[in-house]
């Protein structure tokens, strides 16, 4: 076991988790779809963005607080939904919930959590969103949404990019299935909590049998009729869909490619972000997940118009190594990095971060074209 004080950045947890977790569990968390081009691109696209810092700004005090859907949080770095967290640690989502609450930010609970919405709520106060997959049986969906509302969750993050599961070759090779002692806790009482073994990926077989492939924009409107919670549409990467999401009544958009686990060779989310932000035109907030591993990544996303970012894999990797303390450590490292990045860029509050603070490939092409 590596001493937690020796960990200096988020990415160190991935290799440590690989050493600690069973291969099937680690591969499930770490892998992407097919050639995994988008998985790599989610990171390398951040590396192509450069800062344009402003100097001689008094940064004695840097305020990282912001507001998301009316809720004040300590920093614009939140936790994305990641399934099956008890594969990483016995306390799973409960440990994550406590860690996120201690940092005063938002946790999103997966539909496919190994802890129920009620169990997560029992860990104590916190601002929590609920990620929703739409099942073929809409009564299941309505019941789950009602339970999330009753448990005090504050928004629904509707995942819209998974009519079928992406072809994740590691899961196929490993014949991935949820370990026998674990279930999809939100579905236990509905006889949908178990995942059967399959000749390839047990999860892919489960999705094929349960998730509604006919999901369309009309269902976003339907969802609004069964809940008063704001609905975030998660999985938008084009301007065209951003326009439709706003028209359909979404309260916000999450630019996401599902951690590069669905359609390979789609753009990195940071590359798609500005297009979506421009299409949303300030009518709804736009958030980003995918590839965020540094506080500088968060600053780049906010400069390109994001209202906040979500992290996924760093949570489960740190959870696997150090449990709740590991998740706290990850959030603290990102917080510290973000604060320093803001100060060195010449920003004293989140509202001061703007497009002038970054230079992208497109900017460099435009400059070259004028020469």
C-alpha cells in the first residue's frame, strides 16, 4: 500500500488501482470502445490547448465557488456517475458520497450503482444528482425517479448516448459480469438487479435486454411530465443536438462521450465543448466530462464556456486504493491545482475566466491564415 502522502497527482492512482484490482474490474473501469482512439483523444486534446495568462493581477484571494442549477458549490469540479463502485471498494458509492459532501461539491449517482439512492442519502447531507438510463418498462423509470426525488436528489442526468452498449473489447475478452456478491441496488426490488453471465460482455447482454433503444427527444418531454427535478441531457457533442436539447426543455447539457466507451472516433469532449456552448447561447448551462485529470483541465474547460466539469475514473481508481480518503485526496489535489491555475492565469473568481485565457488549434489556424 502506497502512503497517501506520496500521491502528488490524480493520474498516479490509475497504475496503483491496476495493481490492486482484479483484471476484470480494472479493465471495466479503464477501457474504452474498440480502438480506444477517443479514450486517448479525451486526454491529448486537453494538451493541445494553451493558456494566455494575464499578469500583475492581485491574486491574494482566489474564490473558486460557483453556482450550479441554483446550488452553491465550493468549486466547479464535480463527480460524474460511475457504475459498480463496490467492485473498487466495499463501501463503494457510500464512501464517494461522504468524500464529495466533505468537499462541498456535487456527486452524481449512477442508475447502475451498487448502492441504492436511499443508502446514499443515508450517508448525510450533500448535493446529489441522479443519472438515469431509460428502461423499456417505463414504470421502472417512473418509480426510480420518484425514489430519487424522495431521497433528496436535486437533478436528473439523463444519459442519451447508450441505446446500445459500445463494443468494449476488454469486457468481451473478460466476459465481464458483476461479481456475484454485488447487484444493481436500485433495481433489486424490481427483479432487475442481477446480471447474467454471457458469451461476451454480461453488461452488453443486460443493456440489450433492458434499455430502451427507441429513446428519442419526445421522451425528454415525457420525463418532464413525471418529475419536477431539472433534467440535464448527458451525451451531447454537436451543436444540432444542443439546439434540440434546449427546445425539449433541458435545464442543462453535459458534453460527454461516455468516457470514450460508446462510439469510437468521436471528438474529445473538450474539442466538442465550444460548439455546444455556442449553440446553447447562454440559454442553459453547459458542463463537460471526459478526460479531466488536472486543475488546468478544469480551467481550460471553463475558459471555453463550461459551467463546470465532472470527473469519473479518478474517483473509482482512488476509491480502489485508499477508499473514501482516496476520493477526498483526488478532490483536494484537483482543487489545489485549480486554485493555482486560476491565480497564475490572473483570475480571482470563476466569473473572470473567459475565452481570452486560452488558445486552441482553431485559433492558431486562424492566425496563420491571416499571415
